[in-house]
C-alpha cells in the first residue's frame, strides 16, 4: 500500500505525444500550450497570405514543428480550403547523386518530390475533377514515364472498333487499289444503265444524265471524300505524336512551370496550398541555400505558401552581418518573412506541465520547485524536457499512466529550481525583447544564461567567477545575473575593477561560489538591470546639457544658478526655455521623463522591457547629438538675445558674400562649405563665426584667424581639446559642466570684442 507521506503525480497517457499534422479530417492530438504571440502571428500570416516563403528557425528542441502544426490547425479551423503538403529533408532528396563541380543539389529530384507529395496529399481530398486530373497528369509526367507510354498507347486504341477494322483493311488494300475499284464499279453501273435504257426517273433527260454521273462525277466525289478522311486521320496521328512529345518534355523548367500553373488553378478554385518543408537543419547549409536559390521564384511568387523549418544557421545566413550593415545579402530575399523561436518561457513550460498532469497529490510550492528543477535540467528545451520528465517516472498505474512519486524534494532539486527562477526572473522580467526581430537575441541571452548557470551549479564551493567585460547584451545579462546571485547569498565578491562600456562606468567583479543559494528567489527583480542604468545615465546626460545651458544664461544675466534640486522639482519649465533659442528639447524630454522618473524611484515592478528601454536610450543619444550639432544656432541666439541693445544680425555664411571677405577670405573659403552661422554688426566691423566640430578645418587657417582677430572671431564647438590661438575660441562639449563655464567665459570675451 502506498505511503501517505509521499508526493505523487500521475501523468496523462499521451503526455509525450507530439501534436499531429493537419493533413486529414482527424482532430488535433498531442499537447501544445503557450507560444501565444508566435502562434497568433504565424496563424494570421497563413490566413492572410496567398503566396510566399516563411522561415521558422531556431535552436533544436524549441518546438518549431509543433508551432507550425498548431498554427495550421488554427488556420484550418477558420479556412477549410487550406490543403497541407508535408515534406522533410529525406523526402526532399536535395543531395545530388553525382554532384557537379558547381552544384550541390539535384533540382530534378526536388521538383519531382514536390509534385509527388502534392499528389499524395490531395488524392483523397474532395477536389474538382479537372484539378484532380491535372495533379495526376503532372505526377505521371514527373515520375512515371513508363505509365505515360502505356497510357498513350491505350488512348490510341480507344478511338473505336471501326478504327481498328479500318486499320486491318488498310493492310490488304492500299489507296491506289481502292480508287481503281471505285472507278470500275461506277463505270460498270454507267454502262449497264446506258445499254438497258432503264428508267430510274419519270424524266427522260435525267435518265440520260444518270449514266454520265456514274461514269465520272460520282467516283470522283467518292475519292475526294475518302482522301479527306485519310488526311484527317493522318492529322490526328500527327497531333497525337506532338502531344506525346510534349508530354515527355518533362524538363525542370517545364515541371516548375506546370506546377506554378497548377498552383494558380488551386487558387482560382478557392483552395490554398501550404507546403511544410521540415528538418532542413539535417541538410548541409550550402545545399539548403542552393535549393532556395534555384527555386526562389517558385517558393516566393507562385500561388502557394511554403513554410520552411530549420536551424538558426539558416536565419543567420540571410541576415546582415556585423561587417556589412548597409547591404543585404542576396539570401535576404529568399524568404518573405522569418520567425526565430527562442526557448520557451517559464509560463509556456508551466502550462505544459499542467496540461500533461492527470492528477496530483503534492502542494503547489513543491510542485513548482519540481517543475523548475526539471526545466533547469532541460535548459527550457522542449525536446530535453520530455527526456528529463521520463527520468523522474517511477512506475505506472493500472491504467498504464506514468507516475512520478517522491518522498521529498532533495536539496539538489531546490538548488536547481532556484537557479532556474533566477534565470527566468532576470530574463523574462528584464532582458526579454518582445519584437520578433529580437527573438534571435532572446535565444542567445537565454542560452548564455543557462550555460553560465549550469557552469556554476556543477562547480564546487569556492569556484571563482569573473564578470565578462564586453558590451554584448548577453554579457550584460550575465553581469546582472551574477549580481542577482550575490544579493541572494550564492556568491561573494572577491575583487572589483572598473571598465567603461558604452560610455558608462561598469563594475567588473570576481566572485566566489558558496555552493548553495541560501535564500528564495523573489518573483520579480527589485534592482535595476544594466541597460536600465544606462538609460538613466543617458537621460541624466541629456538633462545636464540643458541644465548647463540654462545656468550659463542665468549667470550671464546676473541671476543665481539653479541647483539640481530646483531643476528636477519642475524641469519642463526650464527645458521649454531651450525652444526660445531655436531647438525643441521639450518633446523628447516629455517622452522619456516618466520612464526615467519611474526607474529612479526604484518601485518595482517596472512595466518596461529591454527593447523599449534600449530604443529610448538610442533616441536620447541621437537627440543629444542633434542638440550638440545645433549648439552654434542655440548659442548664437542666446548671445543675440543677451545683447539686444547692440542690434546684432545673424546669418548663414553662404547667404552673405560680404561676410568674412577681404583679408578674411581664406577663412571663408576654408569654412564656407560647412554652412556656419555668423553674428555681425550692421556695419560689418565685427563678425563672429560659429561652427560645430570642424576643428581640423579651423586649425588649417589658424594663422589667418590670428591675423584678423581684431575684427573677426571664430567659435568652434569641439569634442576634443585643442590649444587655441588669438581670435579662436574652442568650446569643449563632452562635459556639460565645463561647457557651461566655457560658454560664460566666451560671452564675456565676445562682449569685450564687440566693444572694441
């Protein structure tokens, strides 16, 4: 009798059966749960499209084929006219029997197997007779030449029995003999009528005419009729020969053309063909690419949908490389859309566990720990998940249902479960990107996290772990993962250094592993991830530039500088002031300030995902660059407003040929193409040119600048420091605080310059 203190889980009989393909009228069988977004996207695309090539790729065991089958079931429930044609790598027979130097595939076998599978998939489906006949005809044309020969022979023999008899008479009588017999018979009748004076009609004249008709016109007419019949027969035979020659012209081009025509006919009859070509990762990548290249038009343009299922290498092959970001490879257009499936989320796996469990005698907390321990062993891989669940089965009940029975959870299972929860909380709560274009990146992050966690789990107490020091997103995730484990007692910090990564000071730590995770992992990460810290720093930098410009203006007006507390108490009123100087900083500030405010307040959970935060960071970085590029415009307007009493003018150098002319013409020639702004007095006695980050061009005419310093000045906003000369003012822009001080000093010097 079973002990009452044991924990017991009974699985369904079909718990490990994969979902079946929708190729007949059976109901869906097997388990499929989760993948809701991916399922909706793919199902919708199958329903919307009438043609195109769709790539479903990903790491092995993530459930690519199951997703496609489930999407097809969902689509067929809404559109009964979908016809599914299944192929796999073995049936594709892409490898050439005798490879030529330039070819790794056998195109003829590929098109044959496409036609073969179409024929097999549609022969038991209720279709219009003409489509059935066309499919059968194309199938026989492609793969059964001997049958076609027999069919042609049989069709010729089915003209009629009369034709067979005529053929027998033709052996005995040729055409010349038949003509002689006709004429002799007619002449004999004519002579008999002439000499017997037979009265065939009541008219004497007509009776005299009848022998003459039998003598020549009648046999001649009979011969003409017979000759015409022979000509028609010969013509029919020639047509049959031509048709037979056409039927045997089953070249690759003709087969592909006929298949496209057949696709068009299916579509015209309201049917939608969906080919599913699975297990492409079992072929060499070069073979797959050559298949796609050879049949690109068939796959992407004919009136059928082709769904290709393969590994991540196919997805990577058709993407832009890091070395060539601006030009797409030719393989990019082989697919009309691409999906990359990363490993399933914990919510998907949890639903799968619940789906396959028939009954359970275990509390929810221990059940979740057991689920997570198994998921950690499988590294969120569906294929491996089945294997590790089987490892836990201890027996079967009377109904042959698998049973998992344990006395209690081991310390090792608890540790596995905590490692797994730490990974999923960090990844799903922070690092997971929602955009389909980032799904490959999701897989890379999750894979690296599992590899890193398994490396720590399988190590010994005191094992040393050092943070990676590169700027890859997966390395950022590992640094945050190590910090997460440190905060929950699994790691101790041994040493710490700093590295500048993407403009931010990052702590690179070396840890020692304690051998356990002593505390439970929370359901959400209550600290900022590295990419969130980078967003905060970037937004602060944006605000610091605005803060510096506002305070520079206040100092020059003789007002007291703002403190940071005063600025952040109501920042929008100060950001608005920048707009008065010709630059709109407020729209970007307002767009991102709520997110910044939420993150710095550190009140989780945060409702923002990594791709959203990273996009916001890029937008702010771009806006900072644009603002700095506009410093000549901002500073010139600020200066003119502060010196309104001087009635200064502001104009682009290119728009006024009188500016920087005469002795300063060399300066104009060197800088004119950069469209700098010029502040000048109406009498042109004082001119100030402002230019952004063209330090090399400016330094090339430094002698001319020095020679014209009494009447002309150059202000260059630069991202590097240079020694200045008389008449040249270089404002360093990489540090907002020093930029503020230099702007104040610049305005004071320019005021003295204007006063002579």
